[in-house]
């Protein structure tokens, strides 16, 4: 099958959406499919307002149509709701082609944090975007329930995986700092709610691994926190494995791939009991979820790293990709009823 993925999030961006799409492309290719990604790198771009490191395609209509016509795909998946996603949606609707979408990002909550726009207005706009899709893929059961409460339809599950050859237990002495080490890894931005972590009175040391528009302000407000900047590959895995507890203060993530990466390194998680963590973390086994984040940190430090590793190993990119394939809608055929997600022997249910 020739599959085209259209995404406003693509290299050189580094985030959960890009990681998910890259790993899915690798698995699809290994399964014998041909995959083409249409991302902003194929177009003239301009910086995203408020987040200049993200580039958005500028007037992509004609070029995107030429690409899709030339590729003649068997299935089109629209991963994001940005300029490329909007243009690909219009292309499919104008030609009567089925397509699928995915809900990766909590834009209503993000915009509500950054602007005076009420979340309900953004939910209405995003719901209209996804409404014509044959299926909209969501990562977790709680995310599906939330979207259904906002009137979304045709929702199916598409889970995630973790590379346990890269993310694995390693020498804690990689970081020489007072212990315990509490660490956050990810985008440094307002929607990640980092103040809820950095303002905690905790023993030991706090590390923030990542970059983003809020970095300068947080460095100024929290001079004792160690901000390492962006890390990737083996260096990222070494940092993560050296932590004693992974602190995830976000209340707006749809999954949180880094939660799996931390657990795969044998690092328990402390987080709020919200969408993402409550679908991925085994409470009081691989992490602690509590509205008192400081309490969650202190209790998570007592958990068994071996249980964390075992839980993370149950998530494979191969099974996640088989879910994705099951959910696709072949072109020029009537959309079939939403298929049940594939769940292989090593892919745990995310239902709670």
C-alpha cells in the first residue's frame, strides 16, 4: 500500500508527534508499505506565532495538490490541523476521497493558556476539522472519552510505543548532583506547566532537559534548577536513566511518550491524574498520580525500577503501527465502520 502522511509537524522539529510519525513510517516500511510524508520542509514557510522554532507552510495549496496527484496514494492520513492539514482536508473533500485524521495535541487547552480564546470555541473548530474524516485516531481511552464529550465522532484508538534498546537502565553516576534527582524532559513551554514542578520544595536536585520559548524566563526564576538544554539520542537516554524520579507536570498532553521512555529507563513517574499519565502509568507501581505533585514525587521515589521497565516493554511500535493500519481508510471506497484497534500480545489495553 502507498500511504501518504500529511503533517505540519515534521523534521527538524523534535516532539512527540514527530517521533510518533517517524517510528510509524519505519514500521510501515518494514511491513512492506511505501510511505511518503508531506511536511513543511517541502514548502516555503514562516515561523509560528509565539513559537518561532516551528515553521508553518505558506500558501501550500497548489504545491500540495501536485504532490498528492503525483504520488497517487492508496490512503491519506492527515496528522495535524495546521495549514498542511487544512489544505489536505480540502483536497480530499473536493475529490470525494476518504481520509483519516489524528488528534495529537490539546490545542483548545494550549490556546486558552496563551490567549483569551475560550477552549469551547477551539473545540468547536477542531471538531469541524475532524468531522469529515472516516476515522479520527486518538492515543488513549481517556482522550477518546474527553473528545466524545465534546461531540467528536468516528474515534478509534492508536497507541504508542517506546524504543527499549535506546531507553534502558544505565549508570546513575552519569549525573553528579545531590540526590534524589527529579527530572523533566520535553518542550519548555507554558502549556507544560513547569512552574508546578520547579516551585516544589524537594530534597536533592531538579533537572530540566529540553528547550522552548519559556526557557529564559524559567532560568531566571529558578536559578538553582539545572537546565541542560536540548539532548537527543544516547545522551538523552543517559540523562533520563540517571534520574531518580521523572516529574511530568503537564495537564494538557494526549499521551506523553516521554513517560514510557522514563519507565523504560527504570525511572518512576510523578504526575497529575490527567489524560496521558492516567492511561500510561500503573498507579503506585510505575508511578504516582496525585493532585499534590510534591506528594507524588516523594511516593514515586519508593517504587521498584524493575516494574517500570517491565511495564514499558509492553508497548511496541510494531503493534501501534498495526493499529494505525487497521484504522486507515482506502481511497475511493466508502468509509467502513470504525474497526476495533489491533492489540497484540505485548500491547496492553489503555482502558481503565
